């Protein structure tokens, strides 16, 4: 039954996300030694495979890297291309360096630089991850705009003095009524248009 299958897939994906988010949070709190996203994804893949009754090691290994082959959001490629024509664009991800490279290649995302939290052996929202981006940008935090679909991510950047812009996504973490981000947009295209207009672009 299609509806039943879709519900099962949704449940498995939710379980995957819960495991990764829980383990990242444990690492941020110092309850677990740092483990890269590759390790956490492999753990999640085994949990999902066990629940789905998949025992083939090759299938489980491929499942563990499924996140590296996800398609980009419909506005991501064009939006980043337009933005990169006028402003420096730096990606800041919790993904490992290898996973981030493969994800960017597969999705065709254009960054001037893509930074992995693995470099500082931490996960957002740990302060050192945002400082990694600030060091790369080479300018005061108030001149750096953190763009994200997760309010918790923006709060972490805000705590380091960065400006913040929320872009709505179906699977994001929406702002709370107490959040005071610098801007909110329904899509990346809207943000790009606003930034290019502000900086004299078309």
C-alpha cells in the first residue's frame, strides 16, 4: 500500500534525523567524544536498516552516504550563483569535509569557500564553529550575515555577534516568537534579490 510505505519511509527518516541530532547535541554538551558526521550517519543507517529489515552490508553502506546525494532545493543553485557574482559566499556545515565535498559536487552548489565543522571537531551551535566562519571571512562579525533555515543555528551565530537571516524551508526549524533575526524570507531567491538591491546589483 503506497500510503503505508510512505508513512514507513517518513518514520525511518525521522528516526535517522533524531539519532544524528541527539548525538550531535551530546557531543556539543561534552557527553560524547567528537565523531564526524560520517560516523553518525553510519550509525543512523544501521538503525534504519535494522528497522527496515535490510541486512546486506553493501546496501547499508550505500544508505549511510545517501545524504551526500540529496538534490538541492529548487532555488539553491541559481540563488547561490547570483549571490556569488557580487558577494563572498561561505558555506558552513556540520557535515564532514568529505561528505561536504561530495554533497556540493552532487548538488552543484557554488561557494567561494565551504567550511566543515569537522575542522574544529565540534558541531553547531558550538561557538567555535561560527568563529571558524568569522576567521575565514576576515571581517567583524557584524559584517557577516548567517543565512539558515534553522532558528537554533541562527541563534548560535547571533550569540557570536553575526547578523542573521532566516530562509523558510519545509524541514527547517522556524523562529520562535522571541527570536529577533535581522531578516526573514520565504525563499533564497527573495534573500538574494534583497541583498543584491542593497549592494547595487540587479
